[in-house]
C-alpha cells in the first residue's frame, strides 16, 4: 500500500507549510510530525504489540489528529469516538469493535467513556524528533471503523480498509487535480462522520492547510467567520449548514473561495439560488456516498447554479468515482439499463468487505459484489444520477444517517408498555424527527432528557408528542401520514 508513504512524504516535503489551524493556532507539518512521532513512541512503549485497533476521542486538538496518524502509520485501525455522544453509546462502540485502548487529547473523559473498561492514554503535548518506520499493511486490513444507524434498531459497524481509502484518495485527486498545497480547507464535520475524512485526508495529502471548527462555539457562526476571515479556499459542508449560515450572507467576504463542495444530504436548487451572488469566484460540486463505500462514491461538478443538472428541484449526484462501479437494480437484483430509476448499488475498490457483524447487504452480480444502498435513484440518458429518496425509514439529519426504527427501539427500552412511532418532517427547510407515544401520562420533557443520555444528538427527536390514541389506516396500520399532517405540518 502506498497511501501511508504518500502521506509521510508530503509531511516531510512540506515541513514549513501550515498543516492545521486549530482554535486560532497554526501548526506546521514539521510540528505535526513531531506530535505524530511522540504519540507513536507512546504506542510502542505502552500499548501491547498485539493491539490491532484503538479508540481516539475526537477533540478539536492537534494531538487528536496525531493519534490517528500515529496509529495508521503503525498499521493500527482507528475507531473515532464522539465527545458529544453519551457514554452508553461510546461504550457500546468500544465493546463491539474490541477497543481496549483509547487515546485522548484532553483529561475530560469521564462522561465520554467508562474508564475502568479501557486503558486511556493522554497524549497532550507529547512530541518527539525520533522518526519510525511505517508498518506494512495488507489489502483488506481495516483503517477505521465507524458506527452508523441500523435498520434493525441497533447500530451497524463499518470497517473501511487501507485499500478502500487509497482508492478514494486516488479518485478524489484525479477528479480534483486543482487542490494544491497553498489551499486552505475548512473541516466542518465531527470526526465520527465519514465526511470528516475529506476535510483532512485530502488537504494533508497535498500539503494544504486544514482549518477546524473550535469546540464550545456556535458552530454555524464559527463556520461563517472562518470562511470570511481566514480566506478559506475550499469548503465542504452539508446543505443544512449552508442554510444555517444564510443570515450571514451579506456580511461574508467569499470572493477568495475557489471550491464549494456539498455532500451528506440532498442538495436543493432553491437553496443554492440564494447564494449565487455570494460565491462569485467558486466552482461547485455535489458529492454522494454511503459510509460503506468510503466517504464519496459519485460526484457532480457543475459550472454554475443556473445550469446545474437537477431533477424535481434536487441537484444531480453525478457519476461514479474512478474506482467505483454504480448500477441500478430492481427489487429482485436485476440490473436496469438505459434511462430508468431503481435501487443504487455500488461496487468497486471503495466498497467495504462487510459489516463487523455480517448482514445480507450485497448483491453478487456476474461475480461482482455490490453494496445495496437502499437509495432510490434516477439515471438520465447521459448517465447522470439523481437521488429521489429512500426505500426504507432511513433519513439524513445534519449529514448523519438515522434509522427511525433505532429511535423507536430506544424509546421502547425506556418505556416498554407504550406504542411508539418516529416520523421525519421538514421545518424551515431542515429535516427533523418527531416521536409519538400513545400515553398522556408520560412526561415528554423527561423522556427527551433520557434519550439525550442514550442517543447521539442527531437522533434525539425534536418533538415528543403524547396521544391518547393513534389514528389507523383502513388496513389497520398506524396512519403515519395523518400524524405528519395533523401535528407536524401546521
């Protein structure tokens, strides 16, 4: 595998370049290498040699990124942990992935994980001049594991290999050759989101600078301020973020922005029209890809907002990355040809081998393995793809994949004697979640507080509505559409 060598060569070649700007402080590639070397030495001296996977708490700190790269350079798989997640969720991740060692850049970990079940190493201000040899990695060796919301009511765990990431990085550089070492790239995602890897892997591979969003700030105001004040040249974000910073349009100087990259959610034409004058010098791209197919699998680069390809008001997700094979299938797994809509299935070098706990999520077609995305996609006569919706109860909240059934299961674990229905709805242009329970004796506020201790922020419902009785359809099913119309669309 050449990926790790490419990273290290760039770090050494660009030693005087800025690698990161974190909370207003700059770090050169030379400094970053010292932090990596220091954490690698700690790994070698204190962590058992048999260790194949470690956890890294995703604080906004140079030591966090140093721990990630130190592990990778030693051939160790990384499981990112979100400091905003409840400890119950993080401990479940540690248990399923087999993590026994966690690295943290800050001491405040008591509410993030249960320390008596893991060994925590603090790599704050640990650096070294001593270099080390890169580990040899094998084709299918996992590079990171992420958890995603599952349709069974339990999270799924996605191992992505070094080979998967190498194929993605090669494809991105091929599609975006203009990314250069003098660019400033804004990283807007939590480190447990696969989209975050775009925000730091690609800039660091080319010698550019990564700007991060400081902890304990109003995220959207911080994004707007950084783009304007720090002369950001590349930014990748979900459409929801763009909508949130809309009030600041008139105050932003965006003339220096060269690339505006979207992903994680459907991209409405109407939203972009509001920004057409602000992004006066930028080029635009829309990326798409499930976690299981390594960050982004398709891309659409469009010349301007007025001439973008769109279907039903939603911008195209484009065509496949170089190492990706996209097909559309019917419900029986038969390949659909020509201009048609069907389930998008993705194969090629970026597709995972399987979940940690294997489930039936693939089609084998002509001896090729295709991941079933569950996304309904339309393909036009020129081969461009357009996202039309889901084939199940999965939704996207701030770029995160959320299965409504997992929320329902969590509520039932807290109050087992009620019926529960989770419904997604749109409010002020954003996707949100409401939960209905058939009991007026339960405190909605108390239930929401308990769910906040159990679920990641993106899965906590915006509204909890108690009813004496649910409406039903003629076939005896709960009438979800009537609930949506009567209580959420007023």
